[in-house]
């Protein structure tokens, strides 16, 4: 299978990992450089001057090592992509590790985007008043973000989540051929605002891949105090949810699951969540699944109609399910998904 995957990238694919921080100096440097390159390209597209903010230069170890474990889970996946054609970009949910500059820029562009109906968006620059208001709103949100990612329930703000999706979609849509993005959500994101909705200008060029959770037998559902991305695997299927499974298709490591009667309606896949230190969780199954999907999308030679890409991905994931019974059918079948993804002939409609 690895030999079959040694294909050059046809389109740019970014995998954003929204997590507790940057896991190591390399990810710290590369993620910020890639993000600022993307952010400045969007500024140019929106007729804004280049940002006067700069990437941090001094790496500090993350307070919460969750992001380091996520990076550990990807070690084997990187072997599929020795040329590093997939841009893996870590985005912190809090202000630790000198994250203020990058978070401020994401938030500023988010508020410009939210006010796009007040001016000729993409045809004229926003007024100085709109720019000043966006800077003010970005600072207010930044001030609300926690200083570090201590504990299991790391709180963030819905504006940061929205901003990440907006810049990712704008960046992908502005490339030729059109790019694609995935956002890995390895844990439940706690926020003061529960009504986060990704409603881009035009068509979505990306999707979230979310860990189902680690509560045995729990049907994926929205918790009262949390913004649970995993819930969105249900119609209209805005998220790919990842369940922790072994190679036989058996649930493992106290994974949360999807009810049998919801399987046909659910955009979910099963993947192994063990890492080298012996830990096992959906947090580590999810980024692996996201990386595999990213690589397939980057190397598909089929044309990718921007109006139908998401529907095409949903169809491929549902059609590639294994023949195992019930929950076991979610186990990712790489060969079958590769066959559908690399299908020869006319697949301009991504079907």
C-alpha cells in the first residue's frame, strides 16, 4: 500500500491541528511560518496591507503535553509523505508559548470577514473604521483566552474557531487548482459560545476530523457545557468522527461509539489510537485518520469541482466502509478508499 501512495501532490492540502500548543521547536517554527504565509496571502486577497505582526522566535515547552502525544501519533504517518507535501499546521487554543501574535492575526481577519457585508468584499479594502473595530474586537477576545492549557478542559473562544475555518477556506479557495483543508479536533473544545457554525462565503473546501471521545458506550452527543465537534458527524455531516478500533474492527480503549441505528447516517471511521508510550485514545486515532485523508486528497488526480468536493468526500467515505458487521463497518479500509479516491476516468463530480 505504501508504494501505491508514493504519488506527487496534485493540489495543496493543509492539515490544521487545533490543540494544546506546539509540540516541538520544528512545529513551532514551521506552523507559524506557514500560518503567516497563509494569513498574508488572505490579506492581499482582501486588499489589506501585510501584517506587522511576527512569528515568535523562542520555543517554550507546552504546559499540557497533549499536543506532543498527537505529534507522536503522526510519526508513522509522516513516512507516507517523505517530501512533506502535506502542510501540518499546529494552532494553539490558548495564549501560552508566545501565541498572542498568531492568535491576534487570526482573530483580526475573522472580524474583518464578519463585517464583509459592510463594504465591497474582495473588490475594495475595508474602511479604516472597520479595520480599527476589528483590531479592537480581536484584542477583546484575546484578553479572554486562557494563558495556558492546564487541565483536560481547555477553554477557548468560538471566534478563534470560526477564524481558523474562515482563513483555511479562503486560502484553499484562492489556490489553483483549488486546495483543501482538514482541521483535526482531538478533544472536546470548551467555549462560552455554543452556536459555532462554519458558513463560508461560497463553498466549503474543508472539513473537521474529530475524536469521538473516551467514554465507554456513550452515543456521540452534545454535552451541555461543551462544543462537541463529534456530534456533527450526524446529518448534514459537517464532521468526520473517529472511533478507536483495532485492526479487527473491534472498539478499544474505552472509545465512545456511534449507535448501530445511526451508522448509515453518520460520517464516521474507525482507526487505531495506540501511541508508543502505551497510551490509547481517540485523540491519537483522529490525527492519523485526518492525515491519511489529507494525503489521499492531495494526490487524487481526479478533478475536484469546488461546488461538489464535500459531497464527494462524504460519498467516498460511506462507500468505502468494510464488510464487517455493525460498528466494525466503520474500520477504515485503506485499499477500498484508495481505489475510490484514485478512480480512473471521469470523476469531475467527485462521485
